[in-house]
C-alpha cells in the first residue's frame, strides 16, 4: 500500500493538486500509470502521463501532480487508486 502523506491545492482554476507520497512508492505509481493509463514522456526524474482524463506528473522522490481541469474524476478517486498500490 502506498501512503498519501499530504494533499495541497496548487491552482483552483485548473484544479491542480500536489500529492506527497511516501518515498519508494513513486515506482509503483509509475507502473500503475503505465498499466492503467498512458505515459506520454520521461525526462530523468520526471514522468508525465494521463489516467483516464486526468493529467498526472510524477517527480522523484515523492511528488505526484494531478491536473483535473478537464476531468470527470475527483482527487479523492485518484488518491484511492494510489492507496491501492
């Protein structure tokens, strides 16, 4: 199980959230994004992708950025998916 340590709203207009996960979980989150969504780019410690209609960026060692501006998902649904890993 991955633990989401904190959640903060970065930008209300674009519904951008920053999740802090426990260290060591980001690899599992990247694997989940490859399986359940689509990885669109990798730049060293940065992984960008799409899960359903949410834009997700992973930044090592422990940050997950989620943009829900055009998404039907909620941040709680994304958190639940991460917690299952």
